[in-house]
């Protein structure tokens, strides 16, 4: 069970980080002066 929790947690954290980076990049591009 611990392994499953680690795998799911890693996927969630990885996905959240990628989503945040993509959003930040988009915001920087849109707000680029």
C-alpha cells in the first residue's frame, strides 16, 4: 500500500508542478512587455 501511495503522490506532485510551470510560462509570455 505504501508503494501505491508513493506512486500516486509522485504523479500528483509531478503533474501539479508541470501545470504550474506551464501556467507561469504562459503568464510571462502574455505579460511580456
